[in-house]
């Protein structure tokens, strides 16, 4: 399993957000590096995204919400969701769930 995973739920439709393109990047003063790309599965999850082990540092998850909302026939105010977070302990698994609707999103550190 990847060191960083995500789970996207469509709170407007009340089910998992399947088919959301997701990109994982490492971020530092020099810029960013893509570590992996994937698409959420039927349960809205991405279990395989980037390396199994990571270093401490800053990372970014980028969700292509425009592609998802277009595919589901919904309006889209946020065409992209970009979540930057810090990994302090690379020995831990980092799960970043996203609750998504056409006009809002919420995220948190999951387990």
C-alpha cells in the first residue's frame, strides 16, 4: 500500500466519488515532483498512489474535480482541489479523505 492514500466521497450525491483523477506530489523550495497518479475506484478510494515509503516533508494531493463533476453532470465551482500537508513521521501511514460537493470540500487527517 502507498504511504499516502485518499478516499473521496461525493456528499451532494451521497456516494463514493468514483473516477476522480488524483496526483501526488512532493513539494519543496525548488518546486514539486510528481510521485504518482491514479483514479479513484468504485468506492472512491486510491490505495496505490506513489511510493510505499516516503521521507518527512511536504506533499500535495491534487484532485481533478472538474473531470469528475463533468462526468457526473454536476456544476463545478472548484475545478481542482489541491491539498498541501506535512509528513513529520514517515513511518506512519497518511490517509487524507475528502468530502466533496460542487460548491465545497472538506478534508482531514484520516486513519
